[in-house]
């Protein structure tokens, strides 16, 4: 078995500990994020692909032959099986399992993986009738909740790119500026400063309490007093930081300044409470109930934070495997990283925050005010 780079060795060990608890012989990883996390390489699901990690011994990757060389170059896994496009991927995978002595194995699979579905399970079960499939639902998310120092370093670099891009966008606002021009400035800044891509988050006019956060992108021209809501989501080595700020064309009103001050103060208190062992619902309450008590919003239906980390192109653009909501009884752990956000009256503020023993530490550093 080839030597595993230290950053990936602890990840593999975490996975094998989980396998041991579930008494699994092999772990099948097939979500794009889990593949990148475990091996350093991921690819789209144009055709099905998966990593097979035995509890002992060398793992093997099965994927389209066209992707075999990039997989060998981009991951530490030496055993890569490529199949031709006319092959049936599940049949190739079952054949490899049998050939390697795992025809009767207990195979651990995250039944909640975006890439796993009933048809695939039925096909593999039919091809491996003596194997047992163990439901490890949620495992591929939970393995990634606590970050290594290397992962946090990627997130910190992405956060710095977000800060630089926000400063460039904040220097633009003028009457007649369009949201498309603002987005183009952010995207160019991402690429100049080392982000993986130029993809930005929503850059739209801020209206309402929270509905603008996922507003449809339109090339709207800004008028005096308009709020430009900017959410930036740069990734470095696939690790994504996030940052929101409101930018006002002209001078903010006294009401806007007051709302912003209250939102920031509540969020600062929430960030300070983000210590290991603190229950998520208690951290959530600081912002949610604080905003409602202050009369800044009539209702608060959305989460106040969600997991940040490794992102690839999947059906989901955000990781909600850990969120801040009133019913969340799980406890924070050191080196978890979250996107904390709040909004009211067209003003949205957010940060990328890592959990530390002394409270949350912001990786984003843009000044916390209306820009």
C-alpha cells in the first residue's frame, strides 16, 4: 500500500474508526465531497464512480476510464480501475469486490449520500447477493464536520479573497451601477487573487427581511438609496468561505444604521458563544430571539448558520448537515467552521467562523457595518 500523505492519513483513520463501530469490512464512498475529502480527487457523476476503502489494506477507486489518469495524478490512491464508457459501472464495481474477496462483505454506505439511490443499491445487491449493505446514514457529512489545520488554512485563504473582493465591490456603488457590473468585479477579483473559480453568490438589490438572500440575479441599475446585497463565496482548493455585506448607494439612513448596529451586535454575541460543548440551539437563540425581540423582523424562519468546508459541484450549494435552529440539540466541537448570517430590512451580514475554546474566531475580516 502506498504511503498516505499525513493530511489524508487522519481522514482515513477517522473513516476506519467509524467502520469499526459499525462492523463493516468495506466503506463505499460515492458523494463528490467525500471522494475529494478522502482522496484529494473528485469528478462529476456523468458516470457513477466510487472509492472502496477496506478496514485493512489498500483502497481502490473505480471510475470512467477517461478519468483514470487524472485520478492517479490528483489523488494518493494508487489502485485505480477505469472502465470503458460502454460498461455498466455497478457491474464493474461488483466484479472488483468479488475479485478482491469481498463478495460476502459487510459494505458500509451512507444511504443519505447524494449519489446513492435505490436503483444502485438494488443493482449492487443483485450482483453481490451474499454481501450485506450497512446503512451509515449521514457518515460522509459527519466525518467532515471537524476541520484539520490544513483545511482551516484553505478556508482562511478563501476568506481573505472574499474580503478583498468585498472591498473592490464596495468602492463601486454609484447611481446607475448595475448588479451585473458588481458581480463582474467580484468574479474578476476572485480569479486575480487565487480562487478556484469566479463564481459569486447572490449580488442583488436588498429588499425585505430575508427573501433577497436567494434573490434571482438580474442586471438591475441602482438608484439613490438602494441597497446592494453582496454575498461572496470564493473557494480555495475547493474549500469555500462566505461573506455578506450590504452596500448602500449614497448615505445610509438613520434607521438603516440602527438596524445594522443591532444585527451586528446580536451576531457578535452569537459568535462569542461559539465554544466547544455549547448546544447549537442555545447559540441560535441569541440571534433568532434577539432579532424578534427587537422587532427587526416579524418572523424568523431560516437558519442562522450552517456548515462550511469542502464544496464541489453537487445538487446542493450549501451544506446543511449541521445548522443553527431552535430544535438542534447537538454540541459544537472545536474546529468546526460555520457560515453565520442574519438579515432584516434589506440588510444582510455574515461571516466565516471557526469554533475555538475562547469562542468563534472570524476568518473573514471586512468591517462590520453598512459599506
